[in-house]
């Protein structure tokens, strides 16, 4: 399980089975935040494994590039 965490407010947003789905959820959450509070709004996120360890940044960047190209 991958946990999507709002590190700004120290809140668990959601849990996902794959890193790709967690990144999609992060993008959708940020889009909703900007829609509600304005384009200058931001929030900080963390993607953690169930055991509390963080994921590989190179893998996260690779998945983000794949999603951008779709």
C-alpha cells in the first residue's frame, strides 16, 4: 500500500495499491485544491509505503513523465 499524505496539515489523504494510482490521486487532489482556493494555492505531499519508508524519486519521476505523455 502506498499512502498519500498531506505533509502541510499532517493528514492522510488516501491509500493506493500502486504508485501510479497514488500519483494520479495527488494530481487530482491538487487540482481540486486549486479549483476551490485559487491557482496560487499549494499543498505539500509525501508518498510513503505502508511501513513508513519513502519511495524512489527516480521511479516517481518516471511515472510522472509517463502520465504527462498520455
